[in-house]
C-alpha cells in the first residue's frame, strides 16, 4: 500500500452538504466531538476547512469576513490563511486545518478515522 493510500484509509470523509449551501465568501459549521469545524467557500468556489477557533482568543472564525483565501476573526480582526490556518504577520498562531474535496457539487471534509 502506498503512503497516499494509507493516508486515505486513515481518514473518514464527512459529507458537509452541497456547495451551494455554503454562502460565497462565508462559512457553514459542522459539529465534531473534538470541536466545531468551519467550512469556508471563497468567491471563486474554493473550499477550506478549519477548526472554528481563532488562535488568538478562540473567536468563531465561521462568523468572520472572508477575503480572498483569508478570514478575519470577528473578535479582534486577526487574519487567518484558509489554506494553512496560520495567522498573518504581525500576529502569530495557528488553527487546525482539514482536507476538503468537492465531488459532483457535494462538499466533504476529511476527519480522522
């Protein structure tokens, strides 16, 4: 088994819903036993998933403003990169990211098996 195949087996793909159910430049949340997940859709229909907690003070990123491939936390305006979960300088911090895929207009998020 290849490393990529082993990684795929170790994940469970959770259906989030149709792409059209996630507002452009907005988010939809998904409850998970380890915490809430925010699934974002950009203006050009890219999809990203992050833990729904800003690394600064845990603000709900799902309620933030999406601009390009970044989200701005609604509490203190920290800017977080959607692809990496990293805070943009001069801020420092990181929130967890999850893999996503869109198949036949249906959005999925990879959760640990």
